């Protein structure tokens, strides 16, 4: 008998973007940063790369 509740987590529904659309945002992020990402920008970049990979 399990003591943990059965919980189903659903992903938040978001519009699905194409890899090209996400790549455009990645390129814009690098352009705006001048080639060096700060901590906040790095987090955004990592999220975008995961989104890009999922869109492939």
C-alpha cells in the first residue's frame, strides 16, 4: 500500500512553435547580448534550446 497520493500533473498548454521560430528567438537573444549571456539570459537560452530540440 502506497502512502503517497496518486497525482497526475498536466503540462501547461502553450502554442507550439516551429524550430525555425524558436531558432529566430535564440539568434535574437545572442544578438541583443552582444555574444555574452548573463545569468538570466542563460536561463532563457537553456529553455529555448530545449523548446527548439522538442520542435525538431
